[in-house]
C-alpha cells in the first residue's frame, strides 16, 4: 500500500490548496456548513468535530500527515460537516432559537448526506462529534459503512461532566471566551505534554487551537454544549450495531474509560481499539501517525488501499470483503506501532 514520495506530496498539495468547496446546506434545524475535498465520484467520508472546534482544528493534523493524506484522498471524497455556528467565519446564532438535541444533529447529518446524493458513508468523529456520528449510525444503519471514532462518548453525562458543562456555560454567559474557559477546553482536547507548563511552552497545535477559540461566538458554543449535555446513553443500542468500528483514544483523554467501555460493548468481531500513549483526546492532531497503520488495515476490510479504487460504483455502499483475522491481531498492529508507543487491542 506504499506510494511514491512524489504522489504523496501531490496528495498533500491537493487537500491543502485544491478542490476545496464550501456548501451551506439548508436543513430542518438551520444551515450547515460542509467543506468538500477531493473527487466527488469517490466514496464519501464525513467528519464531525468536538465541541467548540471545526474541521481544521480537529483533523488538519491528520490531513497534513503525508501518508495519511495519501491514504484518505485516494479512497475517499472528504465531507467536513461543522456543527451549526462552528464553521470558519460563522455568524452568531440567534439566542432565541431553540437549542437542538443530539437527535436533531444526527438527523441533520442525514439531510446533508441526502443533499449530496450519497449512499452509505464512512464516518470519522472526535468526542462529541463521535457521539453524534455513532447516534447517526444507530438511527440510519443502512447509511453507514464504518465508524472511525476518536475519544468517543457513549454514556449520558456523569454528574461531574454535567457540572463541568454547567461551569463552562456560566463562564460563557457571564465572561465570554475567557482564559479559564479556554484552559478547561484545552484540558479536554490535549495531553499535559502538549499543553506545556512554566518551563515548556505550549505546542503549536495548542496555540493554534487557543487562537481559534477566541473566534468562537458564545451563543454558538452554548448551543452545542447544551445539546451534548442532554445526550442519552447509547450502550444498549451499541450492542446491535453491526458496522465496523475503529476506535482511537489517548491515554490522557478525559474520556479514556468511555472508549474502553464502548469497545467492551460493541461486537468485537467488527471493532478495534487503539490506545495512544502520551496523548489527549485529539489523536488526529497530537499523534496523527498513530492512526495510519490501523486505518490502512481497517480500509483493507473494504477492499480499499492507497492506490486502488473499489470496482463497484462509487455511490454504492462499501461492502466489507473477507479479510484475514491476522491483519487485525494485536501482534500485527502492535509490532508496527511500537515505535510510536501505541497500544492496540482487538479480539476477533
């Protein structure tokens, strides 16, 4: 599945400079920004970010990793969906508009998929975005071929998390995007190493994210926070979810235990878990290389590779092909991922 250096550099240039189109899709719950990269004739991969973020802050690290960009661009057209009011340059949402539920957000994704005339899609989401995409897969099983979930949520909020959200909402209401609120959000996203300390500066990714948070409108963030804070427990529904799933989680993510629980509930014949050491929730930003080999093997289960396109119609659902269980064995993945201190566990 390896490609030449020249072809990889073209891929990165394509996703950074070319083929980008932004659409504003009208749905029953407002306008949704969708940024499309790549050849729309290819199978679709849709992304959904975490609270207060957008596709650049959640996924740019992954797409700027040449090998990962090559893998994704040669197999998919990327549809970056932003939660309402989270796109770049978003206007403030009217404070009188009712806050949507997570069910509404999942339905909104269906409207976006239908707008582009897509069939079944691959999904990639981070934390709150992973929850929304998982709910979408549970509600519309025939429209999802696979899930790539990064530090996902599956439970309803604990009392601690509920209180945490209420503190953030109150800070937003009274003080706006203040320094304390930024620090709370950055703790949600990044590891201690990335956030730095008095002796070690913040990483470039953390600095960029901090600048992005300055641009977020208070009402827009509260809108999404309220929806996530009212989410329901998905555990029972996960037991019946049959699409393949690949879960990534950093060992310093506040949602590490939820990812492990999700792995324990999902059908292990179709699910793999990758735990990344010295990493927070946003694996695609902090450790994008940790995602490459697991994604390669995951896509091979659909007959995809870095250079080969599937033979079926691009708009038809991706049908997982037969694949040797050894490709997903802990030994196979673990040996390859050992240099980046990544641990993988899966049972088949």
